[in-house]
C-alpha cells in the first residue's frame, strides 16, 4: 500500500535507566544478561516480549541442543551446560542425552541405544561414538531460566514488553523505546544488546544487514512445532532401523499429507514426540509468511495424527495431540553485516581468530570451530552488540551459527564484553578482548583456544585430525573457493 499516516510528535516517559539493556530474553539475551550480571554489571535490564525466557528453546519447542561435544571433550560449556547441570539437580529425568562421562565412548551397547536418538551419535563414516545432545522438557527449563535471573539482584526483568525502536544520539544507541500494556515508554542505557533474533534494533539504528537470502536451507524456512503423545518412540525407532525403505515411505507420506517437510523426534519421555517442520520460501518477519506458517501447520495436525495411528498401529495406535508450541518457529530474516562476516570457508579451513569468543563443535563441520567477537559487533553504530541467530554470517554459514549453542555462546560473550567495557570505560567496539576471553575461560567455564587453561590433549587431537580439514565437506568447500590445500 502507498498510503501513509503522519504520526504526531509525542513525549514518552522514561521508565528506567540502566548500565546494560538486553532486548530479547531468548537463549542469547538470557545468557547475555546472566553473564553480564555475574561479571559485575551493576544494573542489567532484561526485556522479553513474552512472559518467560528461552525463545526458541522454551517457546518454539526446539527441544534438542545439538553437538555439545567433540570426541570425548565437552566443547560447549558455560551457561549452555549449566542448563543441564541445574536440571540434573532440580528436575532429574527432565532431559535425555549421553552424559558428560560417556561422550566419545564407542561401546556397541551404548552406540546401539543412543543411535535411536537423532544427533546422539557421530554421523558419517568410521566408528560411531556418543555425542552430547540433550532433549529436554521445555517447561522445566523455563523454571531454571527464571531461577537463573532471579538469583541475581542486579538483573531487573521486564516481561510482556516489546522493544520497538532504538533511541539514537548521532550513531550511538542511548536506549530503546518499548511497548507494553502500560503504553509506550523509554529505557535509557549505557550499552544495548540486540538479542531479538531478527535484528529489530540494529536494523533501525543504521547498522548494515542482509535480508533473507532465498538460498534453499535454514535461511529460507519457518516452522511451528507441536507434540504428539500416546506413542512408543523406541518401538518406532527400532522399526525404522530394521526397515529403512518403509521408513522413507512413511516420511514421504507425511510430507504429502502436510504439504511441507515434517518429521518427529524424541523427547525426554518415550510416550511423547515433537514434530519439527520446514516450510520453505519463508521470511520470518513477513506478516503473510507468519500467518501462512501458523495456519498451514495447525491445519495439518489432525490429519497427521490420523495417519500415524493408521500407518503405525503398534507404536502409535493411541496417538493424540499433546500440545502446540506457543511461539512461531523463526529461522530466517535479517542477518547482521558486522565487522566480520563468517562464511563456510571459515569452517572448512578452521580459521583462527584473535578475538575468538566461542569454540564450538557444530553440525556443519563436527570439529570445534572458532567464532570471532567481530561477528556480533555492528558496523557504523556504537554502544550496541548483536549476539544470537542474527549474527554476521553468509547464507551458508548461518545455518550452523543460528542454533541454540551458538546463541548461548555469543550471548554469554556479549554480556561479559559489556561488563568489561563498563568497568574499564571503553566502548564495546574497542573492548579489551583479552580480558573478555580470560573471564569467559577462567570464571565462566567457556573453553577457548590458545588460553592458559586450554586442554593440551584436545589441541593434540585436533592437530592429529588436521582440524577437520581432511573431511569431504572441507575439501569440497576449499575447491569451490579455489584453494588447493
């Protein structure tokens, strides 16, 4: 439409002032707030548009966190692993995964058991081993994420508040305007973290960004997850192993019924599964695509359950709708064009970065890869960081960088960086990155390379496998880039 409406000038009340304002309480934003508060920021405000924290994790029902280990090494720790140590203590049995003690084990009886659970054993050729990949109950995790912020008196939580617009002074962000049931108000902050996942703040602040790429893959898909009860997942998984051709036919029929790719995965309990789905050609900030995804998936649920009951009577005769995720499953929208843009070539050559803030196993490369601080630093805008699924990456690399562990890792680093910048009187752009790395490693249990406490055995194993550069994927990407080594 070409019509416009001229909004009249308005005086907004300043609701509050703080040292650090985090907009978005998903995996990245929640981690940023907790890490910053633990690193000594005096006043953190954590703003979330829903009534709980976790975003995709607890609201979109992305009920599995992949690739937390490599061989027998726990690679993604810090706040990510803390989720599960807290669940172990306060809600035993609320997630399933190979334990930290069992990762890397190759015993046939263990591999046989965990091969039934997607992502819990290594993929590809060679001997199979166990991988840390927890499947969890989202409501139990909501309780833990609540507890993590309530334990820190220097975090003030704002729920049911939607950050809508940055407050600018030249090219510096000075706060954010937000909407709530109380009306439109403002919060002033020394540093702002855009953890919206869609770049809602940095896009309006003047930072360059990429729009949805249109390349088939995660950067072109949306979802609405739901759960089905009354099943015997292990019985189905055993049948699938013994009957691969029939299993492919089962999956194909599901896609015919729904009109989009869909499949179910295990949960923390054997009698409930969760249906993930992949609707292609979508943009997760497009109103028509949001509506289309919501209706398309919900319209397919009853037919899907009916088919499962009839096609798999032994395992699914009593299947029923357990629940539907309260949030839309966002994957693709804006991507930051930050001070560094990660590419899949970085994965293929296992590039080293002096400003590394996370060292993660990923579903793309398997071996740990380095994520630099610069990929959460916007160009042209000051006092702003942007961790999470909208980080600076090309349309190929973003598929591995927008998953839950990478959101937690970049969020935790953003929180620590904000704390150091505030303490030392620098900007987040010019923060003392060595100090940030030291706190992440020594105080917040985040593994990083080339630090005083980097595990030498891990480094030796990486050298022995040439940092994963000899894989078929790595060779293919290097060849496409014109590299012959």
